[in-house]
């Protein structure tokens, strides 16, 4: 599985595009039926894909110490992820084995996982430790009534969860590198419910064709009109959004080219997450479909690597600017698209040569449907 270019190669490709007045172009055009954004049946198939594949759940930085946990729904399933006493991250279905009550919500830190209903208590590795008045449950085998696990793995500063075990699938982190470093601090974690289809919202992250008309006074003055690099690594993609100030690298030899603060990387981590590396901070956004027209977005903001002593202050300032300007504009546009889906104006959406990462996403999603389809028999 091929990886992405290193920073020096990225800088050279960007500078060549600036000189030529060009940009990366995809080979294909993709026509996605509008009905695929409105169909309950299609949404059900998408949720099955999200449960079957390894999907990003949270950054490792959200679980900094023994007992740290994050509990939320993923693809409609309550999931609890916790760091054990051995340092390992484990994931469980977030339901007590007595009556199904969730053991935790949100995030926090605990010495044990205690059901708030009847006090059944589980160790951090999921084993049932204590049942109040255990004599009321004759024949109870605590060894067999631990929390139900789901697969969890840590790679490149992220926690991936796979809810359903079936035929082996390619691990999506192969070929990736330099995502989130151990020194990056988690600054904030928030969730919001957006009145938009998850794919409509996702698509706005991974193409730069819209930068000039959509961000005339926010992002465009610092960037370029339709100048991007688009790369693929297995099911994932990366779009590079260069800033005008990257041209100062022309004064330096290639071996001294550093791109920190000179561009934004947007990784689309298939199927439902984006990792954006901006000038002073990094965002992980995980999208959880709630309905054909509603999405819960989990947003984790972190400092950048090698940020220095004032990394947190600079990151907050950067995050505030992005959130209040370009990100707000992107959300407004996504909401407007959602409102127009039922207009009947479009039978399909056309994604052209400048939207290659979106083409890659839809092609990969279509292949995932086929891979998970039951065999005819």
C-alpha cells in the first residue's frame, strides 16, 4: 500500500504547480445519484460498512492514563473505549451484563467500571469483579459475564474500533505515517448534531475547487484558487491546501524545505473521519450518521507536533480563527445542499477532475458495499 509524499516532495510539487498555473487532476468523473443521500436503505448499508471496517474512534491523547475512557455511539452502537492498567486500549459494547444499562457516558477516568443502576462492577479489562448481593443470582459465573469486547487497536496516535468480526479486511493505517505524535496535547473535545447527511458534510473537506468562491474573504486571501495536491493511500486520501507564503521556500535549497505553517493537510481516513493539520493545530473529526439528514460530529482539537512552549495558546488562537470563519462557511454550504436535495433539480451530483478525493471516497465506499454483500446462493 503506497504512502503519501514526504514534506519536501510536497513542497516541490506545490511550487511546480504555482509556476505552471496548474493543479492535480483526477483521471475520472464520478456521478453519484442524489437518491444515495436520501435513501434509508442506503444509510443502513453505510452503517453496516462502518460496523464491519476498522474506523477511527478517538485520538490516543483522549486516553492519557490508566482508567481514561471515551464512551459514545459509533454506527448506532454504544461503545466504551478504556485504557487498562497494562496500558492497552480496549473497547466494549457499553452495556451492563445484568440489565443493559450503559456503564459510562462522555469521557473521564475511573478505577473500575460501575453500573449506575445496580452497582455491578467491572475491571478495566472488562472482567466482572463484583455483584452486590451476589447470592440473589444462583449459578452466576462471573467469568462468563464480563463486558462484551469489540476489537480496538492503536496506530499512529489514533484508536481504531472494529465492531463486527468477519472476513479479514485490509487495515486502513498501513501506508500512513506522521498522523498524531505522542507529544501532541488534546486541547478540546466536543460533539454537535448537524442537520445534514454525513457524506455531504464530508465532501466539503476534501476538495479545493471551492476555495475562491466559498471563502473569498477568509481562506482565499491566504491561499490559491483551485491549487491542490491529491494523494491516495489504500482507502484513504490526502488533500494539500498550500498557502501563498509557501513561495518563500524558493529562496531555500530543497533539503531545507519545511512546510509547517505553509499549508494545510486534510486526510480523509476512510470511511468516516478527517484529520486536518493546520498552521498551529490539528483536528480529528469523526462523523456518525444518525439519519439520512442528521449527523453527529465528534471534534478533537490537538496542538501540532513540535509546537514549543506556547503550543496550546497558539493552537487555540488558530482553532478559533478556523472555526469562526472558513469552517462556519463550509457548514453553511453543506446545510444549503441538504435543503436542496429534495428539490428534484439533480438526479445525480457530478464530481469532476478537481474533486478526485471525493471520487476516490465514493468508489471506495461502493467497493465496501460489494465486499460486504452476502454471497448469492
